[in-house]
C-alpha cells in the first residue's frame, strides 16, 4: 500500500535499525543452533570414549587371562583368549580415537554462523562504501 509519499530519513533509519536488529537476532539463532549441534556431536564422542574405555579395560583382563592361559598346559585356550583380547583392544582403541576427534575444540566453532556474519559484514560495508 503506497501513498505516493517518499519515506523520511527518520523512517529509513528506523527501518535500517530494525533490519539490522533482525539480522543480528537471526545470526544469533543460527550460532546457537550450530553450537547445540556441535555439543550433541561431542556428547556422542564422549559416549564413544566411555564405551572404548570399558572395552579397553575388558581387553586388559582378557589379555591377562591369555597370558595366564599361555602359562598353562592348555595352549589352545590361551591362544583363543589372546585373539579375543587383541580384537577387543583394537575396537576399543578405535572408539576412543573417534570420540577424541569429535571432542576437538575446533569442531565446537559455529563455522556456518561465522561465515554468514562475515558475508553480511562484507555486504553491508560494500553497500555503505
């Protein structure tokens, strides 16, 4: 609905401030969402570390059992325990490494929001200058 009247400088400035506020609120919502997603990923990493630690502890017990088994006359039982211990050790180690990678600080940065804010700043500075 246009009235044919040009908007005043005050109206234009008010609209600019409103648009700026809206942009900032939108960017903050994006950053919060990204951080929330990154924290969820870190939580999954922590679960992987916990499961890996339990498996590694179990691997230590199995490997100790394998060492005892090798010292007994039943060499076959010890060899089987050694295989189970090594497989458990590898799986537990892989889970811990995966979890540690997910917990790196750089993965917590809201990269998309940062890129968006930089693009907005570049657009605004380009339109002003």
